[in-house]
């Protein structure tokens, strides 16, 4: 190999060596750049993670603060109670059967009777009536009683179809066919989900989370002697956790539009001992409404779905409504009431009781409201 060839090969080796050096340098640069990018990305994600965690923590704290502030806000609950008068779902065995309530039931079915008032009762939160009569198969009448009322057990469907949730049984017709007829009636009502109360039996109904206590008191031949039982029942309901109490009374004089002294004394006593609303029945006609210590006393709700008379002379009646408001579990003194004038019969013009109570408006409704106002003024 001559010197010229040797030098050429040396140049080639040197060139290749330099190329390898440059390639290594490029690779190092690339790796360095990639490593730098990786570090930058790691830093970015770390920062974002910290920021995200901080944001989540802030969101959590904000949510907790909102919940705390919401918890501090007064919790308000409002509900409406409707009350109607005497419901006799049956007849006396000596009455003319073809014009009786059971005969109408056989022809029309259960839904007929409360068809006109059902929209009112469906829209409220609790409907209370006075159940005056028995639902039983007993046959032995109460001795020396002029009128004894009973009906088949299936007549309870009149109440369930009509959206009635509670019934008072403290009255003078609950044992028309003996003590068993009374317990039979309670059993039938409760089997259909209707809260039965009265005499020694009280009830607590949960209305939108508020415990509403119900008691019924029979006064007629006991007069002021029934006060002790009434007070005892109110105290018992309080001990059971009732947050408000409705006291129902069967009292007064039939066909009297003004309450007697015993009615007034008992009503005031009920409120003095913790009742928030007093409801009355038995006179079979309307009486006035008194406000006592910010509480309402409806002295007589009159007849309603009343199978005790196929042609009563006085067909005026009403649905009394009151809306109660609780704020943080405390009853407010807003006293929002509504009186809906009604007739006990939807064919009242004929003088016939078809046992289908209905609201009335216009001059007829105004006349009923005027009567109630007149009787209310007589209380003063």
C-alpha cells in the first residue's frame, strides 16, 4: 500500500470517527431534551394535581358551608286540615228502606256519596269527620233508644273513596248495637286505614312530618264530668309527642244554633290545656266559630253525609279548613282559615236528601256564610 492510499484510508477512518462522535452528541441532546420535557410535564401535572386537590378541597369546604348555612335557615312546613260534620253511614231498621242511605249505596256505589266534595278532601292533608253510627252485623238494638243506626261494613268505602283519613267515634250512636258494634266499627275503619279516635282512644297522625294528636269527647249526658277525661287525653297526647292537638266534642242541644254554657266552658278548657283546634257536632245544624287565645272553636259542623234523615228541614252545612304552619317545629300563630259552604244533598232543591253533600256558591253559598257569621256574632 502506498502512502497516498494510506492517507486516504486514514481520512475515511477519521471522518467515520467524527460522525460517530456527532451521532452520540445528537443522541445525548435528544435524550436531554426528552428528559427535560418529561421533567417539565411532571412538574406541570404535579402543579395541576395540587391545584385540582386545592380546588376540590375548596369545593368541599364551600359545599359544607352552604349546608351549614342551609341548616341554619328556618325549616317551614304548612298543611291544611278539613273538618266535616255528622256522617251516618247506615240507617235505622224502622226507616223506609228504599229512601235510605244503604239503598242509595246499592244503586250508586261508594264513590257517589263524596263525589262533589272529594276534590276538596283530596287537596288537603288531613280530613276529619264525625262517624255517627255503627258498621256491624250485630242485631240487638240498644234498649230504650229512639234511633239506632247501623250499616254493613262495606259502607266504610264511602269514606275511603272520599279521601277521609280520620273519624271521631265519641258520640251517642257508637254503641247503638252494643259494645261489640263499637269495636266492630273501630276495626272496620282501621282496616281501611282510617284513624279512629274518641272516648278513651286517641290517635296521632303524621302530617308532613308533624305529629297531629286527635281526641274525641262525649259530653251529652256527662256535661262537665267529661272534662277530666278530655284533659287526661290531651296530656297523654303531649307525652306521646304530639306537636299540635285537635279536640273533637259531641255536645250541645239538637237544632240549637247557639252553643250552651257547657260547650263554651269545655272548649275554652281544651284550649287552656293545649288543644290547637276544637271541632263540635251533635246539634245537626250550624253554630258559630269563636277565636279564643288565637285558636279556633267550631261549635257545630252540622250534618254532612247523614243517613239519619232522608228529608232534613235544614240542609245547610260546611267544610271548615285551617292551614297550620310550623317553623323549626314550632306552631305559628298565623290562623289561616277557610269556610266552604255546602248542602247535605246535591238535590237539596227537592227537599230530598240523596246523601251526597256538595259545595255551593253564589247567593246560596253566601246565605250559608251569613248564617255562620250571624251565629258567630251571637257568641260575643
